[in-house]
């Protein structure tokens, strides 16, 4: 059975900010950080919502 990985707020913010900069695609980031692209999208959306 797999366990869920818990990511720190700092890690989530780092990945989300990198995604927002659009220097790499979601697929590239997902491969680099070994997380699913939809997870990056979720974190990116959270970051945008929390800024307002």
C-alpha cells in the first residue's frame, strides 16, 4: 500500500511559482519534481486564489 506524500508549503509555493513563470511546461515540472501535472495545477490555482 502506498502512503500519501505530504509536501511542505515552501515546496508547493516553489513549484507553483515555477509553473506560473511558464519557463517550463507542466509536464516538464511534473517529471522534474516527480508529481502529477494536475497536482501542480491545483497548487498553482491555490497560490493565485490566496493572493487576492
